[in-house]
C-alpha cells in the first residue's frame, strides 16, 4: 500500500515528495559516482564486435519499450540485418544464466516479456542479469550481427553504440525527481546523451512519435481464433492488465467503445487461473504480455490484443544511416 502511495505521488502533488527528497539526493549522488567510476574505467565496460542498440527509459514503469524492441528487430531483419536480442529476463526463475529464449519456452523460467519478444520476432534471444554475458552467448552460438538490448540504459557494463530512450507521452517524467521522491532512475539531463528519444504518444521537440496499431483480438488458448474488437462494443467485459502502466491499456479499450471492469495487477504478475475466475461467462480481455502466462489455463473466453508499434519514417532513416556508419567503423 505504501509503495502504491509513493508511486501515485510521483504524478500528483503530495507531501510524500518533500519527505522523500533527501533520499532522492542521496540516490542521485550514488548514480553520479557509479557513472564516474565507469568513465574512469574503475568499473569495466565491455565493447562488442557488432553494433549494440540499447532501448531503455529514464522512468520506472511501462513506457512501451517491448513493442519498440519488437518493431526494431523486425525492421532490421527487413533491411538484411540479423538481430539478436538480450534482456534481463525479469521474473524468470532459471537457476543458471544466461538462458536461451525460445518462442515456445516457459515464461516462468525466462520471464513473460522475453517469451513475447521471441514469439513476435523469432530472433535469437538470451536473457540474464549480466547483459554482457547474454550478448556474448548470442555472438558465440548464433550468426547475429547486431545486438538489441531490451532495457539496460543504466547497465553501463555493456558498451553501446546507439541509445534509444522511450518516453511516456502522457505521464512524461512525473515530478522530474529521482527515486524515491520521483520516478526517475537518473537525472533528466541524462537524456542529453541519448541518440534518439521515442515518445509513446505525442512527441515533443527533438522527439520521434511512436503510435500503436491494434490488431484483431486473439483467443489466449488458441491464437489462431480471432475476433474483431468492435464486436464487443457496448458489452461489459473484464479487462485485466499486469503491466507497468495498466491505465493505458484500459483507456485504449474504453476508446474502442467497451464497457470495462478494470482489474489491475502488478507488473510481471504470476497469474493463477483463479485470478480470471469471475463466476461469469463475460469476455475477458488481457494484454499480450499477460496472455503468455494465461494461455495454459485453456479458458475460451479470454482474449488478448496484439499491437504493433508504428515508427516515424525519419527516425527509421536516421537509425539505418547511423547503423551503417557504425558497421563500417567496426569492420575497419
């Protein structure tokens, strides 16, 4: 309950902010010292022989990194690259790391987001707390020639050639304070160092907009079965989201004309079948990430909506030019 109050205070005026401010100052000092140690090479940064693209964010909570990573991987494949993807594997319970991720793997071992990314891209993927080890495993056992890191903007042990920061177009940076008084993992001026800023929504100056294209609903236990979202208009449905920003998902359904009963769960929540038992036969709509964990329940009234990230053409052009230049530098 206290954690939820603190998180709410980040985006609303609250006395909690003043109480937590001293801890935020301490947090910022530690962030500065850590980055300084990397610049002074007291802490080691490993550079790889292939380009590394890091997709991350400055704030705690969901901003849309996963759809962007999926779209980037598919985009690079379209232009002849062989991307490999690495991630933390948050929520995974594997005993050894790094772990290879298969599209039909077990999310309890490697995390829900990893399985979702592997399914949507069919790219080689490895996860683990040590992103350098994960990347080196991909380079050793696959033929990938570019690495995409899902999250890891603050994981400075991994050298990177391109940094992409994802921004929530609605919540932005909240009160612009660092943890725990605000949602920032690093001071906001950190964004001056990134190569691209992608905004999930309306873009500001020097930002590129990212929008979502919603696809047909798919049944969680049999994705081959589809349903137009419009067929649920004016119906009461249960909406379930265990993601970083569930309200975005709920608002999307409301805009589509659905009368929803909201059920919000913590990010990466390990769903049980009873969590989806409302004693009714009304449709249940969940996120695609949650569907990875819920498909094993074999419930015929549970649907998820895949989304595709739509990127600005100028961003795509600039990224490909930058990547080509980096490739030339790596091979000379």
